[in-house]
C-alpha cells in the first residue's frame, strides 16, 4: 500500500446533546499551515509545557521551515509554542517521497517521528538500518527539543513498508506499527507462532527498537493469508502493548477465549495484546457480519488505554450489527450511510466488551484518533460527511460547513456524551488515522488537511489557504 493509498484509507476513517462534565468549549487556536501546493497535517503531540508539535507531509516551500524542500514531498516537524506562536519548523526528507504519519515526545522534550520514505541516504547516528531496502521503507527519526536531527533509521525489507504510529515507554524504547508488503521485513525475538509474512498484499508489523534507534529488541509480522494492516499501538501501564488495525484474513492470529475468534465479514477490525518480549498474549477480531462492499466493513484506526488499563478502540464500520452495548451506548443504533464511527472499550484480556457505541449520522462517518484527558474523559477526532452528525448544544460549530468536515467528540468515563462539534469550512477537511489528536494539560489538539478557503480561524499563525490543500491545526481548551 502506498503512502497515498494509506491517506485515502485514512480519509474513510473518517449522540445525545446534554453536556454533563468537562467540555472542550473554547477554540483557542485554529490555523492553516501550508504553501502554494499540497500540504497535510497527519499527527500532533503535546509536551509537558503545553507546546504542540505537528508533523505530516508538505509539497510547498514554507517560510517558517529551516533549510529547503528537497523533493516533491518532504516530511516536516513544526513546533507551536504554548502561547500559539511558531517556534521552529524543520523539513525532514530527501530526494524521494517522505511522509511522517506519527509523532511522540519523551520526558526530556525530544521529538520522535515515524512514517515512510523512498529517499536514499537518510540514515544517520548509528542507525539500525543504514540503507533503503526497497521502493519504500518505514523510517524513525529523533530530534532534540530545538529541532536538530539526532538520528534517523530505515526499517524495512525489499518490498514497501510503512510506520503508522509510534509510542515510547518510560525509558525511551520505541514501538512502531504499520505494514509490510514483503517477506524481508526484519524480525527478532520470541514472537507469535510463525513470525513470517502471512500472505496477501500486506501484513501488519510491530517492532520495538531500543532508545537509541540502533537495535531491535523484538519485531514481528502480524497477519494471515489475506491483507492485514496495523494502524495504532498503545502501551498499557504494565508495559505490555496493544495494537489494532484491520484484516481480511480468516486465519489472522486470534486466541481462544477472546471476544471474537471468527472473521464475520470481508474485512474487520482486530486488537492484539503483546507481552513485554513481543509474545502473543491475547488477540481478537472486532466486527459485525456484513456482505457489503464498503472499503471497511469494520476497520480500527485509533487506540488508547484508560487509567484502569482497559483498551479503547475506535474506527469506522458499515455494519448495523457491529457489537455495541445497547443499554449504555451513547448511540445504540447505526446512523446510516456507508459507515458510522464506533468506539469500544474492552477488558484487558480482550475477552469481553464493556462499552460500545456508534457515532454517526446518515452519511459516512469515522473516528481516526483517540486520547484521554486527566479527568478520564475520552476524546475522538474524526471525519464526517453527515449533515446530521450528533452535536451538543454548546458546539463551537453546530452545523456542517460543507461535507466532509472534521469533528471532535468527547465521552465521559461512563460513555455519556460530553461535547461534540463540527470543524470545517465549505470545502473538504480530513483527519488522518492514528495520531491526529493529542490531549495535554492545556487541552485538545487536532490536525488534518483542508481545501476550504473559509476554514474557521482563531488566532491563526497562517491565515489563508495557500494552495490546493493546507494542513490545519486546532486547539480546544478544556473548561
């Protein structure tokens, strides 16, 4: 799957109206970021001081960025200071096509990004893999708090490989998930049975690197005989790792006693729990039973772990019988259209579902990223084509600017609706899968891309659409 194909799938990833707790009612900053060509925000992270870091891909020469654009598409990292001003911007790429899909910040303020590249000659600083191995490899890079590159490594085999999310543990070890299209992806460790390429167009992959990026602690394929993709990985409090994505493989590695052990549709979400050594602990399918031909009968794009260690999974489904908890769901019935967003809470052993809800209107809707605030409230960033998407009475933008729009939705720990709003202009807006939302002490940050000349702006650092498509960045303060 190419970077553009991933973006197209992320586009697809794209109630009930009485707020009962903390809500993101104040849009404190909303801005374009782009130039005269096509630019996209794909992931955002927040540090302990309230600074935000945006990454993605750009095809424009951007004034804030140091250095020069080196190809038709470079990755980038942009720092926004806690007061909303631009800190610094760095291009991250070579002579090929480079995209950063994921970002994370460690306790010292260092920035880690991951994505895909077709550029040779980028590895540096004692990299685990110094050479581009195929037409497209995953990459991982570390920058210091000032934005200077510390090291960068390729990660891939002779086919095409891509990292879709990144996570860091307390000692700086690095976890990435994504996909590989070949049997040469680097594997290591006491892994699931048969840690080799399963077949199909691509397998999911999960890899743990040491803090310096110079060696693998463990690495594995995760897939069956058909197509499999890993989208998001999240660390539990005990150091184990949850991973989610989608699969079309009936023999995807699921475990006895899990919530669903049989593939019920042509494509479904999955959730897998890996031990600290990369061993398979539990694994389940997650979906309904549909013969529909939608691109995702059920696909998971987002994953977050709550304060009690329960994994929450979100994405999109076209299945009216997708498993939800009808007695507690925010929205117990399918809203219609091609897809609805879904949000599900599972037990740590993946044996049962403790909460599940739809979120959507009569058209196409999906949740692409999740995050918890300090109160335990869950926030979902998504995409909607529905003019009747469920919004709350205090929504910043109560009506669609013109489908598709971004949306922000918040749930209390019990699953009741706190807040929901559209965010978009009269053109298109999309948020990319996995890490296009970040929650910090200062509030909630969203990113994506927009083609709207009238995108809603608040204290922007870039006040006009520069080209065919710009990145957008928005900050909702928690009240």
